[in-house]
C-alpha cells in the first residue's frame, strides 16, 4: 500500500529531452526510461515522474503534480 499525503507523480514539460536528461542526470544522478521520442520517465526512491516533449515553454503547459 502506498503512503498517503504525498506527491505521487511529477510530469514536467521540456523542449529538449536530451538536455533535460543530461541536466537531471548530472544534478541528481537520475536515470531514465525512454518511451519513444516524446516521453521519458524516472523513478527515484518513492518519487516517480516523467518529462514530456513540449513544442515551447509556455505557462499553459506547466508541471503536472499528482497527489496521493
């Protein structure tokens, strides 16, 4: 059973998946599972999430947080 009252999943839009992978790998040591050319996911301890390719950085395509 998953613990409640926490962030369950984070999805972050990026305009360049390769640069995001490079940055977050260097910064936090994260590794990624690629799902085609438009999405990659990660799991670090109890935090799971992904990066989705966005055509441009825009307020309307912000970070998605899923709470449990």
